[in-house]
């Protein structure tokens, strides 16, 4: 790890441009060095952690418009430039400060000089453009990018340097439509088809990555919306002037064609007209000539020169040509968008004969505003007719100008432009989130789940647990509501005996007889067994009297004795024995009881029908058996294990089984493994009450007696009698979730047991036809797969389907499915898969990931547990590989880490590829080697397995970690038991959930909060370094106000990258570098944000505690 961090630091420190970093990384990843295994260590973001280049001056306003095109407008050479020049003028008239980036220089310097007269600064060339964006990107409120090639080249730098800007993609025309129409006339139709398809994908990617899209015609807007109805598409047509003075019909002669010949459809139109239409016209009008005007005229057009055709070429001013010609011809067979030549001609009063493609988007009507014909003969006839018919000519001249005046003049188009530029808010609300921070998506965006709709599982709990009312069960007569409480305290040591007494005697539902034995202090003494008014007996409706511990102490011993021998001696002080009590409680002196403990605890024990029960212990307690740690949002659980202390309650039907206590176990060690068999033999049950947890934190366990001696005595005690092992004992047979109703809900694990038993019986019948039919208990599994989920039913169905496909015998593994308060179809999904899996489903009100995992561990029966995520699909051999790895290394402290790749949509996601393969914020596999032995920091939840006994002996997950670091924090504690992690790449899984930028930012915030909680719990240098806490407060002060900008930058660049990937378009090196930089900066900022939030929460909590 240290070597890796060193290499990473050196790599980030190198003074290399992003492009060179990409080249070097590609060489390392594909060249001979890749085999050395060091290449992945360098495959990290180009960002070196320096915020300087990412934090724009927020005080400078974004008040400029930037326009990007392939070159400065040349309005005397092409109609697209006429439109752009007019748009620039309109923007200036609206009061915008306008700048222009041109990818290449114009043919003559005068075009740039023309823009300077409009006070438009121009930057020419890619280097100048990128420098300008880096220096002044924060100053632009709008960025207008024309043409798909320019959008492809400049959108990533624009998003990186100007996240506040509204990006407008001006298609000019839909190139894919134009190329598609060229296929029948192309020399290589297949190549043209491929080009058309490429541009379709490119233009759709551009449109999806932009904030607003500008189409030049309504028809092209409709085409875009057909491809993607979510686009925000506006129409902004060409802009044309209208002349009021039109030379008359009789002063004109000949036919005119105008067009820039860099545009292939114009070349085709002239050749088509000269070859197929003009001869038909000259057959009736032999004196008519075709005048051809346009820049960049190719030799093939010039070669047409004759008495019938005059190829003029470029002219600086086209009006003389328009005023002299009688008919304008536009015989276009291909092309797209709006034809500037036609609009220009109409504005000058020159009537037009064109094709349907030429008329497209103009609003032209045959015989009203133009003559439209596609057949060569019909086209020629229309030209001859218009050339000869003065009245028709005058009518079309007038209506053409009226059409342009109504739709295409500067004053009309300016209103459309204002609407496009209005505001800076993105209109595609479905594709953008709030600027303040990452949004929370509790439910996956997915189609409805294709499973049968099944009834709700019986006993489903409400979503939020409330404290149970402590009312007593009216079925128990008041005379029977008596409880005997026996306790032992150390008189010469700190203890809570008096506070415990006050709490127990404050019970309102029970008559309490409390008797203590004291060790130390005075000489041996036994209190009178028959006092007139025992101070330790309190009626269930009275207020507790003022207490003195001496009055509650029945035995005093100067020398220590074994616990259960003392309890038996206290029992002897009870007149008539314990039979007249409904409950017997044994308590130690070093616990803290919650208010209302006895009423609440015994009410739940009654409802559950537990003969022997104990309260769970809080997570901050000293814990011997971590199975008894409190499960969040759980009322109680039926178990095969109840500890001998610090508190347990025995109901009257168990007295004959347990009492008097067996004193052959000196401190009682081992009794908790014997009692379950004794009680179960009589049909009695045990349980743990989680809703009423006690805190055991005053003295560490075994602080008053010798551990080794007591352990040896326990082994001798157990050797001579039937008992359970730790794994068999520490199993939750049923879990009762918090209901908040005061009524006991049905256990959540019971719903699918019938299906499991029936499946086992059917398998036995197939293997042995002579076997008895009917349900059969399934065999004890070898492996328990614990899968926690919340509101991801769609993904859960795929995860469970992957478990159905495992090569491991289905009877040899169980699936423990913990539903952490879902409100979707999770329960139905679980029941749907029950017939095919050994599935145990349990639902708890939402308590977080750590609590859910603990819930699963307590339900598990197998010696090995593997933790799975609900958004992962396992390879068919994954569980078999986990099991094989543990069998090869049965060491209790060895865990196994499996490999997780990307599957489904996630495999194509640029963000997911980054966080798993480049930045490695989610997974860290590129630096690992198969069978490598790793430290605690590689115990990754969702893809790791371990021995259940290790968790039961050494600790469970800390429930305060609701998301993030819960696995690493547990592993950090398990190090004391020698935890090591073996990487086993053959145990494969695939993450199928495609996280959004907001998802990953939210996860990073939560991870930061958990990191701080981790350090607060374990304030050690190693944790400080792992959580990267050095200098974090100063760093946050620097970047806090920039966080919304960092978030939006990452969102926009991610949208750009996803749009291209969806269309199978590559990401260029510069764009990739900027994207990775944005990801890295956001994830670091989010983690810092979460850490600071955690710090402030902790400080606020300390202030509240101090105030109390």
C-alpha cells in the first residue's frame, strides 16, 4: 500500500498535460510493462489534487455569450455565414458582450476585422480556444455551439470550464438527413450510409448532452423529438432581408443558381439541372442561359461553361445577379435544413422553382409562394411557364417577399432568439438535479418488475418503530404478577446497585421482591428471612420508597463466591421458594437499565412466550457473545442462547427445569450452552429482547476473577453433559420486528419455511423414492448468503436470480434476505423466489446497513457467511469458490474477498468505469493480485465472506454506521483476533446498478460522515490516515462555496460522456481527462463535505450533552 501511494503521488506530481498523461497510461496498459502489474497504479485521474485550476473567481459575473463555429462567418460566401452574422448582430443588439471561437482561420483577415467592428473578440485555433475557456470560462452565461463537429470537439472543455453556462447546440441542419438523402447518388452508397449513421449517432449524442437544441426548421425539430422526446428543441430559421424595390419582369432575363460549392448537394444540383432539365427548357426557350454563382466552384462545374451555361463563381455581392435574373432555380435532390439561397431569392423578389427537398422548412406552397416540382420534365415545364407568364411572376414575387417578411426577417427571428437565450436554467429538468447537492433516489428508476403480484407476507411490520406501551397483560391475574429479583454487588467496587434497585422497584405492573447479596465490606451476615415489612417488596401500584441499599441486602460475604452458588443462597432466603412468583430475574451490579425497564421487558417476554429471556446489550457495552448485541428496529428474537448475565429472566414454567442453579460451573460459564437443550426438551423457548437493551460498561468482563481458570472449569463442566456449540446456539430462529402497536407481530422468518421444507422433502423423494413423502427439514447449510436490501425490488430480483443459478447444491447454502424497511415490491420478490432458494426473509423498519447485516448474521445457521449487495449478480460458481477458499484455509480469522466487475448498464457507464478501474473509489481491484493476502481495509462489504464464529466471538457491525465504513470499522476491530483477507478472484460477481453522479456524490458524503465516525470511535493515527483527515477543515473552507459548481461540472461532463457511450462513440483523450478530473474533484469534495458534517454533528452532540 505504501508503494502504491508513493507511485500515485509521483505520478500526480509530474508536470504533464492531460493529453500526455492519457498517452502514457495507454502505453503502460497495452505495452509490455502492463505484465509487471504496475500499470494500474498509475491509471489515476490527471487531477493532482490542486484546487487552484478548478475554483473560478465567484465574484466575477457570468455576463457574456460565447459562440463557437468552424470559422468566422463569411457571409459573402455561404448562407450559413449569413445566418450566423445576423445572429451575432442580434446578440449585440440585445446587450450581450459576445466572443467568438473559430476552430480555423477565415480565408481572409477581413472577416475577423468585420467582427471587431461589431466589438466581437475572436479567438482562432484550438490552442487559443482552450486557453480562453480555461481563463474566462466562468464569465459566460451562454455558449452557442454550431455544427456537430464543433460540438464534438469543444463540448467537454466547455462543460469543464463553464459549468454555469447554458449550452446551446445549433445543428445548422441535420447532417444525418442530408447524408442519408445522398446515398442514391453517391459513388460509394455503402460508405455514404455508414457516414449517415455515424452522424445520426453523433448528432443525437450532441443533442442529449446540450441544455437546449436549435433546429433550423420545424421538420427537423420533429425528427429530433421523434428520436428523443425529452430534448428541449427550439426552431431558429435563417434570417433574410426584404427589398422594397424589385426590378420588373421585363427588365430581367436568364436563370440563376447560387450556392457555395463546398456543399455537396449544390454540386449535385447543378450537374442534375445541366444534364436533365436545362435541355428541356432550351427546347422551348433557346435563348435562356443558366448563370451559376458561388464560392469554391469545382472544375467539374466550370467545365459546364457554354453558350447555355455561364459558371461565374464567387462574386462579392449577389444582388446584381438577383436583380438581373428572371427565375431562380434550386433543383436540389439532397440536402437538409433550410435553404438560404431560396430565402435570399424570395426576399429580393425573385420567384423560385425548386424541389420538395428545396422547399422543405420554408413554408412554401406550390402556386402560391413558389413552384415545386421533382420530376425533370415537370421542373422544366414550371421554369418555362414562370419565365413566360408575367402575371404569375409578379404574384409569386409579391407573395415570396410577404412570406419572408412574416417569418424570416431580423425583427421576427429576434423574438425566437430571445426565447432561446432567456434565463440560464436548464429546461431538461428530468436530466438535471438541484444545484445544492446530490439528490436522494430511494427507488430505482426501472420498469415494473415482471413477477406475479403475490399477497403481502403475513405479519409485515410498519415502516417506523415506536416504543411499546408498557401496559400489563390483563390475562395475568394481579395476584400472579409477582417477580423475584436476585442480584449480587461488589461492595468495595464501583457499582450501579442502588440505581438498578430504584429502577426495578419503580415498576408499575409487577409486585417486586428484590434481594441483593453483597461481596466485601463487612463480615459474613445473613439477614432475617422473615422481616415484618420487607423493604424490598413493593406493590405494583405504589411509589418506591426512599431507598437504602443496606435494606435490600440479604447476604453479606467478605470473600468472593461463585455467582450461582450465591443466587441459590438468596433463593433459600425466600419463604416458600420461588414457586409463588411468575418470574425470577438475576441481575449483576454493573449495568444501566433504561426507564421503565421491568414493565417493558416482561411485557414483551410474555407476548413472545419466552420461558428464558435476556435484554440485548447496547453496542457500547462490554460484550462476551456478540450475538446478544442489540439489533436495531427489532422487538425480540427467538434464539437457542441466553447469557448467564448480566440480566436474565426465567418464567415460572422453567423453574423446575433450571432451579436450583447448577453450581458445578463455578461462575456459571457453560450453563448458557446447556440450558437451551434442557428447555427445548420440555418444549420451552428462549429469546433475546432487543427493544429493551441494557448498557454493560462499568467494568470489563472477567475483571474480578481468573479467565483461564474459569475457562478450564467450563470445559470440564461441558465435557460431561449434552450442550450446544457456539454456532448452534447463536442462531435466531425467528425475529419479531418493532411494530409500534403493543401487539406482537408474526415472526418475519416464518413466511417461507414451509416452502423450504417442501423443497427438501421433494428432493429427498426424488433421491429415494421409498422415502416418506411430505415436508422434511432441510439440511444444515454450509454457507449463509446475507443480502440486505431497501427499495430495490427490480435489482433484487436479478440478484436472487443469480443465486438460483449457483453450481453449489441449493440445499447447502441459505439466503438470508433482510428487508431494511422497503416500501416497494421487495416482499413479493422474496416470496416469488422462495420455491427455488433456501430463503429466509425478515423485514425490519429502516435502521441502516450495519443493523441489517447484524440482523442477517443472527439469522444465519451456516459456519460461513458471505455478505452480498442487492445490486450485484453473482457468477454461477461464486458461492462454490467462496466455500472452497475457506476449506483450503480453515483459519478462523481468515476472510475471503471476491472479485466484482461491472455488468449490464453499469459496464458501459463512464462513471462506473472510473470509480472501479481508474479512481478506484468504489473498488480497488486493479492493484490486487489473485490469492494475495491483504489487511483489514480490504474487508469490503458486499463481496467478502468470513467464519460466523469470528463475528460471534469478536464483534458485529456497529449500527451507528448506517452507510459506509461499517465493514472497515468492523474489520479494524477484528484485527485483534488476527483478521487477514485473502483475495480470491475466482469468486466473481457483477455490479449491475448504474450509479448517477448524484448517487455517487451522496455515497461520498455518507462515506465522509462514516469516516469521521470511524475516527471518533478509534482515534488512532492509522485511522486518521485511512480516512484522509489531515488538513480537511482548511480544505473545506477553501472549496465549500464552490461545491455546487463542482457538482454541476461533473453532472454535465458525465451527461456528455454517457450520451456518447450510448451512441457507441469514443471519448477523446482530452475529454476523458477533463471528465476524470471532474469526477475526482467532486468525489473528494463530497467526502470532505460529509466529514465536516460529521464533525459538526459530533460537536453539536457534545454541546447538548454538556448542557444537559
